[in-house]
């Protein structure tokens, strides 16, 4: 059984989330101690427990130590059998973070599946659902067919947002003798993730959203206008930010922006997308204009880095680079990225080279 240190470097929950995903597809059981030890409230959170509950349904996994606040976990996966499931995280726990554990096993499962998740669609220290859909998912659509629908928004603290995914595998693990044979099939030049050149900025899109109780204060419009004004003054490209309100159990707002690039000035390459994202979250006492400005300046920093993967995409795409091969030029190689590499390499062996001077991460052939 593999042994992981949950306090390694950043010591956050991503070690456990990545371990659950890779354990399930490699069929290697693991034990982890000191879970989230470097966080103010150590141990498993609600979203982690529901990752485990989902995997118990999908692969008959067995877990010891799966309770709220637990700092130790033993996990033994079974064979992946896709099925339609519904998971209610019961808090504003991040749906995007939940999917880090569950998406990968389902994308290599024996058949198509549908999953309905109830939880948080935007929150601190987690990718908003728009970022997940518009920046991250395009990078893996050539490996799996995924349709994501945001049914309802869920803000802190009550959550109750709803996201539905239809996942149709292209590569099925059941067609191979073992994981090593499967992994060798995945790693070829056609499958590589290659994000080394930023290319030409074609357009900037976004969504500015708020709960309906903030509509009279025009929070979504003010967030959008503040961001749009800054971005239009800075870049000579189309800027389009959608404004929307929704019924929600808790008051909340936010804005997500993404810049779309192309190596060809005249045509966007959907098979090898280049997108940088940024977001900002509304808070009590924080002006809507400041939320929009914060997101805009964050996106400008990503664009001006000349990278083709923003810092958050870098964190999230690493397991897929390890599986499919490739290299990326990141805006920054964070401790979060290095922590994720630690977790990945426990299951797959040494598989990354890091060029910190140029912010380049490469899969080892």
C-alpha cells in the first residue's frame, strides 16, 4: 500500500483528491496521514468525504478513516463501473474540487455516465464552475466527451448549487490488460498536451453573476462594467461579459473571465485550445466594482506573462500531462503545483521535469 504525507509542502486537500483519482485508475491502494495539516482546520472536509462516497458507488471502493476532520485515510479501489449517480455535498463545498477526484475515473470507465452534484459553484480557494467549464474542460475534450450544465448556483455558506455532467469515455480501461498497457496507449504524440506558445489574443469572455437579492443593487452589471472598461482600454480585442442573476439560498456574487488565443490569427483551434482565466468573488463590504477590477487585473497579469497556461490551469492539468504526455509554459509554478506533482508521482513514478527559470513543466518520456 502506497503511503502519502498529507502535510507535504503546501499540505492542502489536493493531495487527497489527486490520490483518490489516481488510486482508482491505477488500482493502487494508498494510505495518507496528516491530511490538510497545513490548513487552519486540518483533516477531511465535507467535499472529500463525498468524493469517497461517490467512488464507493463507482468502483466499490473501501475506505477507513472517512469521517469529517479525519487526518488519516486508507483507500482501496475496486474495478470502475460507470453508473448514473447523484451526490449532495450538503454544504457550499466546491463542485469543481469534488470533480478532481471523480472525473478521471469516469472518463476512463466502461461506459457513459451521468452525474448530478449539489454543492458550491463558486467559493474561496476553488475554481468557479465557469472556469472549470471554459478553461479546464476544453483541454481534455479530445480525450473524453463531456457535457456540463449549470442548473443552479450555490454560494457560501448554504451551497445548494446544481451541476450536471454527461461523460462519454473515448479510452476505456476495460479494453486493456492492465494500467501499464493502458498508460502506454495514452502516451503518444497525438495525445500530448502542448501549451508552449500563447499566440494571438482573439477575444475575452466572461460571466458576472449574483444572487437575485442583489439585482436591485445591479451588482452583476457593476462587476461586469468595471472589468470590461479596464480590459477594453488595455487590449484591442472583443470583450464580452455576460450578466446574470439566479435564485440562491445564500447571498453571493462573482465574476469569471477567460482570454481566448490562437496560433492562427484567423481561426481558433478547438482541438488545442489556448485559454487563460481569472476570477474574483464578491464579499460583504467589498464593492462590486472592486470585484470586477480584481478579476480584470488578474487576467491582465496572466496575459502579460506570455504563458499559455495560467497558474490555476497548471495545477489542474498536471495529472493529465502525466497520463498523456506534453509540456506547458505556465505563468507561475506555484507550491500548489509542486504539491500536486508530489501526489501524482507517488502513483506514476517520476514523470515531470521542472524548468523554474522559464516556468516550463514537461512530462518525462
